[in-house]
C-alpha cells in the first residue's frame, strides 16, 4: 500500500497523541522524538509491505500463462503468495 509522507506524519502524530493521552504511559523522551520514531517505524512497515506485495506479484507474473489482475484466480494466488511471503519472513 502506498501512503503519502503527509499521511505517515498524521499517523505518527496520532500515535504520539494517543500514547500521551494514556495515563499509564510516561514518555522518557520528548513528544517530537516519539513522533519521529513512530514515523520511522511506520515507514519501515510500509516498505516491508511493498516488498511483500512485489514478491507476490512477481510470482503471479512468472506463471506459464497470463493471469489477469482482478480475476478470482489472480486474487486467490495473490493472497496465497502474499501469505507465503509473510510466513517466510516470519512476520
């Protein structure tokens, strides 16, 4: 999934704000540092998801016959290959 940098920043702000609102959570760093770390973590997750997506798409395109995206067969294979890649990476 492609997410714009603005949306990643909004998500990071939401994470920091949500954590700050929890009474049991106490920051050892300032809120901006927490937001930056959340943004970096989210960007890493999104990059990993893109690599998994590309691997699944590559496996489908390497089939002997052409399987059109959007068909039921393509969707089934995509889910299978996507889940296989997730398991292989141990996520």
